[in-house]
C-alpha cells in the first residue's frame, strides 16, 4: 500500500526548500505543530547530518519510536498533547536529511503531509471508504477508496490491505505481515499507476512499515525492509540520520507517491 516511497531529494535542497516555505507561508497557514517542526528544520539548514545527533520535536511533544530501514531510510514517530489522543506525527529521512512530515490518526489516515520540497497534501473528507487500521486488525482485511488534495489537484486512491497471518519478529518487535495493492487516478478517472506487494503493521503503534513492492505489472521492484527499532532510552533512539546502505542506493530513490501509509 505504500507505492514508490522515496523522495529523490538532496538534504541541502530539502532544507532550503523547507526554509523557503517557512519564509513565505505564515504560521497561521500551517497547523501549529507542523509550523514548529518546519521552523526547527530551518535552524538546521543547510542539512548536515551527524551520526548520533538527536532530532528535535516541538514543545509539548514526546518522541515515541524510531525505525531504521534498509535502503538508507529511517523514521521517527512522536505524539503531541495538543493533538487528539490517537493522532501521531512521523518524519521520514533519507541520506540527505528529512524528506516528509506527516500527521496520521489512529486508523493511519493521513491528516496532513508536508514534503520538504515545499509540496503538501491533505485528505478529502468524507471519504467513500476510508483507510481503516481498526478494520484491518479485526477482520484481517481493509478496502479503501479515498481522495487526497495534492497542491490543488485531487487524486483518488483505490485498493486494499490484508493480513497474511504471518507475525515475524524483527529486532525484538512483533509485526504483522500484510499484502496490499492500490491504483491511483486523477479526478477525471485517468489512471496514474499504482503498486502492490507486502509490508508490515506494528500493532502496538498502529502504523504501517515499508517492505517489498513492485508496480502493478510485477516489475520495477524495490525493497525497504525494517532492520532495527528503537524506543526511549535505547542507544540510537530518535536520531536524524539513517544508518543502513547509505551511499549505495540513494541514487536509485524515486519520487514518492502519496499512498505509502508511513
């Protein structure tokens, strides 16, 4: 359900785009937490990743979880007291720095998404068939049919997630393996592509994790398996730098499509 999940962005370009956004967009135009995170990234620009350096979160927010993936990707997850109890934020990083900030709810619907190239997305409500983590966990399958407003254009996403019954344990964390497929369309029904494959659900945090995927023809495959997990107090928790395969695969990263559930 993730699609092509990467942003082909250098860290310096990402940070400068972020600062350009912050300089030209009033804080009242962005949700408060997103504005604070983007502002903190501008303080760090140009992005200069340092191994072991901690990623800052806004006041009133609590770091919860870090995922290090193969393929030079990592994700930090945090919650904020100003949000609803089931809402959470994630920041995705590649070798060059942060590439995407996203807020999701307890069913892992994207509520707000901010790419570090300055683009943004938000879900169009109500959805015909919202993505629903609760249904997936209770019935082993969830279908979805929803629209995302992407910089003024509406795109439709139609697909499913299903639990395979496999429960692999990676780095001490129990995960649920999924199968997924989705198609993406413009507002007038023109096909834009899609993806299929297998990913994972972390049932405690109610988040999707990357895995192995292809396009709908079974071609152009990519693999971004989770390798290590970190909780508060663990060495390596909440860093700003991926640690696996960096300097090797970054040149192959592609523009991410929105339905990646991470």
